[in-house]
C-alpha cells in the first residue's frame, strides 16, 4: 500500500528531526498539516469518498499564507473596552 502524501511528509519530518535538522522538520510538519487540512474527512481512506469534498491544495496554501500575513495586533483582545478593577 502506498503512503499518502501526508504520511510521506510526516516520515520525512521525523527523519529530519532525528538527524538534527529541526528547521527542516518544522517545515515538513507544517506541510503535513496542510495535507491534513485538505481532507474533508481524515478518518476515511483516500478514495473512499468523492475527492470533490476535499479542499483544493492551491486554495489552502493561499489561505494559510494570508493568515500568516495578518497583523494580529489589529484584532485586539476579548478584554478590549472592559475596565477591570
């Protein structure tokens, strides 16, 4: 049985971490999270449901890049406008 892209990347990340390549391992683990986010249902085998239910890879990559570029300081906190004693 062929490993999924996510599983292949996770195995590469583990190997990189064992070799002391922490930056590369972090990058690969982020890539694995991307592949996990693409799946509509990660509990089912690939091909067990219509692939059209999954997200498009290009769309998910753009979305994650956009999230990284957000200036989170513009959003404030839940306590903004509340005077605490």
